[in-house]
C-alpha cells in the first residue's frame, strides 16, 4: 500500500492529485521568532471551503476557486 503524499488536516483522507484546488495552509507566528518556525497543513478544496471558509469572519472573504489553476 502506498503512503499518502498529503493528508487533509480536516478529514484525514489522502488528497488526490486530481483535486486541483487543494491547498497548503502555512501557519507562522505573527510576531515570528528569529528561527522562522512555520507549520504546513494540507486540505482538500471542499474541506477548505467548508471548514476553513466558514470559520472566518464574514468580513474576510475566502474563495477556494482562487486556488484552482486556470
């Protein structure tokens, strides 16, 4: 069985290359330390739109379609 290359941080399922709108979410401290520590998580396009998009304030628009290649 092949290992998952990327796992969705919301549903824990693997992300297929066919999900062209899948996203990488990079988290770093606002007042970053000198070492520049960051954490990356990944999400299916549908999970990001549903979970991440809905968690934001209505004054912060989130359009998952902006991440799909033309």
